[in-house]
């Protein structure tokens, strides 16, 4: 069978480090209008970050592991870039960076773009619960992360599991809106999901959908979720709340929030705090 001319293989490229080898393959694909870069069934021990260029999908094989061995960001995705079938392990104690990072400066804003993450496992196995699993950030005029799909992702052992943040720009608007997170599992995170922005413009964090969540707290867990923004929808299951070592609210609608909806009936009403507007809604048993 002839090889697919649109596929590039990481092992066909040289590099002094694992990340430079991966980056060389991605850069070649980007420059030569290839679409998919395949990593081999092996461990890639990374001490620097990898940027997945616009229009390129990086895809792991069944036995691929990307191991982050320094306090560095793992992967940054440009617009119309994708990461599929990846297992990413943090092997640096006291990690403070983001394993996967999207920056609104790349302007992910059209429904027809292919930006996506699918079948990803992210584990901090360093022995300390720290760093961020996935971070979406918009902080400049016209910066936007919208209509990105995050599917079938497991995140274990981080200070922040999913962190969506829109910062007020000096002028104009910044958005983290209309993203889909489906079949997400979070385990042993301090803050599992954070949405940080304002209720509406100029720095909006709204219209994001979280479906089929599975959240497993541990004694390290402080909060399940905190929301600033509006019209965000959350549904799923949270297990074993007795593992959390305090009796304070674990799901918080913050002051800059309205018209958000929570359907996670394993969280009792006395562990939910609505500090936002009256349009926030939640379902409990």
C-alpha cells in the first residue's frame, strides 16, 4: 500500500532534543501543505515546548507518550491546529506551567476551522499537584477562542484542570466563548474547572458547554468549578465529595455571572454558592 503523501512522520526528522525533532516535523508539514504529523510508539522526553502550526494535526500512535521533564509549557496550538491521540505526562516536581495552551491572539473564531483536541490523557505524575492541564487565554483587542472542540480528555493531578480566562484588553474585546468540552474526566485536581472573565464584554467567558463530565475529587481538591461569565452549561457527575477536606461551597457562581446552568445532581445545594445574578440555575437531588 502506498504511503499517504499528506502524512509526515516525526521519526523521519533529526533534532538534538525530542521537542526539536517534533517541531521539525510540524514545521515541514506546515511549510509543505501536509496535514498530519504522526509520532512513533515511543517516549518523547521534552524539555521545551512544541507549537502545533496552523493547519497541522499532531497525532500520537497507540504507544506514544510525551513526557515533560522541565518547567515548560508542553504544547501550544495555533488556529486550525489539532492534537489527537496523545498521552502527556508531567515529570517535573513543582510544575507551574500549562501542558496545553491556546492563546486568543491566534483568533480561533470561525465554526469551519478544525482546531480540536481529541483523545488526550494529561497526567502530572511528579508527586506534587501543581500546574495547569489545559489553559485558554484571551487578553488583547480582538483576541478570541471560540468554537473549539475538546473531546474525550482525561486530566489528573493539577492545581487547575481546565482554566478559561478572558482579561480586559486596553481597547476592544477579548473572548473565550462557545467552546465545547465533551467526555472530560478530571481526577485529583485542586481547582477542576475555572472560568474567569466578566459577565459580558469587554472580556467575556460565555456560552461554553461542558457535557458528560466525570470528576473525581481527592483530599487535594478545593473546588469543583467556579464561573465568571454567562450562558455556560455544565452537566455530569461528581464522585465521593467526602474526599474534600472542607465543608465550604465547591461550586461557585461568582459575582460576574448570570444565566449559567449546572446539572450535576451529586452536588448538594448547600455546597453550591450563587454570588452572581438571579439568572444562574442549578439542579440538585
